[in-house]
C-alpha cells in the first residue's frame, strides 16, 4: 500500500543574476537550513537526500549537504536539465511513499553563467542534437541560440495553427512582472508595459528579449515525510502531495510538431496521470506554477495542462483567467521569466511557492481559498514532472 507523503518544510534563497549571486554551496546550505527551520526538524532526521543541479562537478550535492550534517546517509546527485529540481522532488517523494524511508530531503541549486545556454562538452554527441535538428528543419535559423530557437519556433507554430496575435505572448511577461512585484525572492520586480515588452529586441520570432527567462542563480529545498514520522515527532504537516507523475519523450517529440518537441505531449500526458490519480480535474485548481521559460511555453501549457481547451489560450489571457480575479492564478511568484530560472532549483522553488499559498503564507501574493495547487516543470531532452498538492485540515 502506498503511503501519504507530506511536505513538512520548504525554503528558498532570493534568486539573483550571476553577477550578484553567492557560490552554489552558500546558496544550497541556506536553502536547506530554511527548509529544516520550516519543518521543525534537523538534518539528522533525514534518511536520504536528493540534490539537483545542472552546471557543476559531480558530488556537488555532497559538498552542500555535508554542511547541513554528516550522518552517512545516501546522497544522490540529480541532473534532468530544467526539470532537475522536480526530479529530485519526485525521487524523494517516491522514497517516502514506497516505505524505503520515513523522511527525505530534496534540494536544488544552480550557479549559472551570463548569457544563453550552450553546449558544455562540444567533443561528444549533444543530448539535444535531435531537438535542434527538428527546429532547424522547420524554421531554419542557425544563428539563434538553442533554447529560443526551439521555444520561439513552437510559439510560431501555435500562431500559425490558431491565428494567435504576437501580443498575446507579450502579455505573459506583463503579468509575470505584475506578480513578481510582490515577491521579494524574484529577480525582476519592476513592471513592464506591453509596449515595452514588444519593443524589446527580437530573439526568435515571436519571442522578444523580455519574454525570455534570465540566467539565474539560487537554491530551494523541501523536506518530505510520512504520516508516521510526523506523528512520532509531534508534527502536523499542512500540505500533502496528492499525486505526482513524471513523463519523458515519445516518438511524437521528433515528428512534425515543434510544440511536441518542446514538451507539449509529455506535459499533457503527465497532467492526465496526475488528475486521474488524484480523482480531481483542473477545474478544482486555483493556483498554478508552470514552466514559463519563454512566454510561448506558458501559453502552450495552459492547454497541455487542461486549464483551457486547445486553441483557446488567447481568450483565456484576454479574459484575465490566468491572474488574480480570474479562474486561475498562474505563476503568482512571477514565474521563470520574472522570478528567475536557476535550473536545479526551479522545481523546488515552485514547490515552495505553492506550499506557501496552501498554508496562507504567501503575503500579498496570496491566492485566497487555495486548497489544491498544480506544479509543472519540464526539461528538454526530456522530462516533465507534474505535481498536485492539497491543503490538509
């Protein structure tokens, strides 16, 4: 029998640009300590640790958690591109749910460099080589960096399919900045008008500079436990993982659709698994943190996650059903575009944000009446993790 898995504590550091950030170990230690303080336990209670990062030498996870405690427990280093943080969370949840452990730590950090993401090891086959080939075959601009080439191309395909206006994508950034203004952990908190977003430099049609997430440094963590663990320690968890699914690519990823290439199909499959496992639908959700590495990807995933019917995301945005006062509040943190996107920490920062909302601790960002929260995190190459959280009590 599978067991309940509770989120006992969460923590994250303020996200910063590479120029202003601390080294990865300082950030990771800080996030871990915040999570343990929030949980009301120490590292000595943890039986396994899963530590995620993309850019770093092997066993950087141990370098961080050894400063939290040296108890001899297994420490697993996790790398799944932009879904790394959620992959660490998935493994920690799986360990508790299966009964392998009573308490696990998921921690993620990233110390990024300025500029667009690139290939680190050019002397061997690139894991994303087939992805780039698909984008070049469809829209063919080898001068564009890899990530905007893929996500910009997917947005262009969506526009051609549904007649979507370029400004629709620009409105995602406007909303992101409005939300981030109330988040002290976000990188970019100053408002932007739609005119400013659309007038910023074109990166890959239809994506402009302000519609791209920035290289970011930061860390986040979550402590998970079983019901038995919480009882023995006199603790009362306030949030539980109701369902979680991880999917990877299928043959459709390398078919004719760039939307599928950047994760639409695996996101849709993961969301369906989660809804079915939890016995609820997207209509039960009020607050969502989804993977808006580019404005185009947020629009695509409104539909992949079932928040609106296929081809209707533009209407959803125009009706304000993606922000306060509407049907959903999507990325109240400011999302990757404004909060920032330190790859190894992103999934766990989403986890922290949603837990704060379910615990009524989100301050001016609080989504009132939130009882169920949805998290979506993808990494090309590929991986998608969708997690559904529920308020306890």
